[in-house]
C-alpha cells in the first residue's frame, strides 16, 4: 500500500507521480491543507482549488476510491496516514518554490523517521530546473537561449490515467468550506474548475484562436488566449496533454503563419519553465531584486496613488480597465498585466513588491515563479528584464492594443458613451472636456511625461550614474 500526495496536480490523467505509484501497487490518494501554505493564499485561489478538489474527488469515486482530505502539517499528516493504512511509501510530484522545497524536506525527514519510503517525480514541467543550461553549465538568465534548447528537446507523451483497480477502496470525508479554511467568498466570478473544464478550454482554443495567437494575443478584446493559466497553476490538466493537443493543432495548420502562431503559444510553456528555473536557483527573488544595482532604488511611497491604482481609478483608461478586470474576474489579460505593472513601477514609481502582493491576493492563476518573473521584468529588476529606459506609455499602449476601446469600455462603464479617440486622449484633454464627456471618471493622477523622466533619473541614481 502507498499514499499519493496531491499538491499542484489536481488530476488523475497525465500525472507522472500518480501513474508511477499505481504501477507499484495499490494507491490511497491524499490531499493536505497546509496552514503555512494557506497563509499565502487568497479567496479566489482557495475557492478555485476547492472546486478542483471536488472534481478530483468525484473522479476518484468514479474509480471506486476516494480522496482523503486532511488539514495540518504534512509531515505529521502523511506519517500518521502511512501508519493508519500500513503504507510503505509516499509518492508526490515536485514543486519548485522555496516554501515547497522546505516543506518537502521536512516531509522526507518525518517519513524517514517513521521508516516510510518516499519518491518524487517531475510532473509540472517538461524539463526540470537545471536540465537546460548554458554551454558553461550555468542556469539560463536569458529566455531566448533557453527557449531554443527547450524547443528542440523531445517532449514526452502524456501519461495514461490509472485504472479503478489501482486504487484502494477508501472513504473520505467531505471537503471543508471556504469559511472552514478562514476565507471569505471571493467577489470575482471564477472559471469552472476541474479537468473536463480545462479540456474544454483547451479544445476551444485549439480549434480557432491558437492559429491567430501570434498576431492577436496582445489585443485584450480579441479573446485570443487560452485562459488555461489557472489550470496549469493547479494542475487540473497535464502539461504533456496540453502540448500534445497543440502539436495536433500544428499538424492541422493550413500555412506557415498558423504554424508560427502555434509555436508562439508553445513558447509560453517554455516561459513557465524558464521562470520556474529562475525561482529554483534564486528562491530569494520572491522578495528581493534579481538584478543588483549599485545603490538602492528610491521607490516612492504614496498610499493615495497606490490605492487609486488598485481601485482602477488612475485616469489612464487601459490601466483602469485592467485593474477592474482583475477585481471582477480574478484574472487580467497578459498584455494588460505588463501595462499596469509598468504604470505602477515607472509612472507611480512604486516598488514592484506592492504590485506583486496585490496580484497574489486577487489572481486566481497566481503562480510564484511566473508572477514574480513578470513583475521584476516590468520593474527592470529581473532576469532578462525590460531596460529601465524603455517605459510603456499607457496612452500609446491603449491606442495600439485596444484601438476601438472595446476592452476599456467593457470594464470602465463611465467611458462607454465616449468616442474611442477621446478615451485614448483622456490624459491630454483639458479638465472641462473630461468633465463634459465622463463626469464620473477620474482625471489622471500623474503626468506620464514627468514621471517617465523621474523614473529614468531614479534608475540612473541606482546604477550610480549620477
């Protein structure tokens, strides 16, 4: 008998650790609510996770078993369950954050003390951290070179789902509620959770949008992205299954442009693994700049400006649309994530950690490696980051990527009766015209041109150029 410990792999199909456990004998599936991990959680993510766990439990019941759910320190929980079920081994899949690695080391020690074996598998990525290195043997800090090697390496096929006979006949208790776990109901409308919901999203994407992904992915009104980020975060679908479906789409593509679009999407999977590697080898980046400057960056502290950014009331329409989408959907389009991050760090001159913490609180798909990588990229403090002197102009970004203001007006209703050209020109309009066009929408809280110069000077001082 053995235990399989689910974490960020809430599925039975294409699950490397689960499949390996099933090959060795009868399996008892387990999930443990760890209060240390819950301290870093938020209502949207816990709500989605509970729905995903309900779907996983239903699948196990279809397989004549059940999901055992416990709460507490995994070191004690897994040791106790191993004794209760006379399990001689515990199997799980790797996670790569510093917190997860510390937890896993404690679990391994406790199981060793209890004379219980353990085994771990790389499941969430194709190529585990350290598998792709520079010719000198170092981890990559530039994505382009990492991508070339990632792209050219053979990808394993999806792992088959174990059969009903592979699982122990156990009965689990009901799942806790959000309130039981100490969380309020999220205000945002969340996507459906579970493997079938993820597969439906994948199928919809691969039937159409994947073939125009390269040209349309940056336009938030185009609905040209997969919306699978939360599914990859919680592992409700396996990365091998996802990749295999994109390879099928590649074979179905009608021309080179469509094939290039599919490959562009596959590159997003490589980005996940690149940032996972950065986090693995540099766990301190969660709270520290990856890139060292000669002097500390002189971030501003302005509570009123930060609060306006969080509310989506900066007077920069594309920024406000993104922040309101975050509040309403626990999600934000990727291009807009870059825009709002640039605005916080380069227009409001505020520390990227303020934005990272806000995203962690509100995003259903928050992933430590990806979000940290994205925020430090925007702040010019990360690996392969945006140069400090290349600063997004939020007006230009809105004009370029939402020319008809469709995305903006979906989330900023105060501007729905305002012509698109006026929306994009909002920061340049005089106060009287703004008041006449949309009296309930705020004036710009900063002047982009002035703040741009201040941002460049701030980074030049940090570099020691002044």
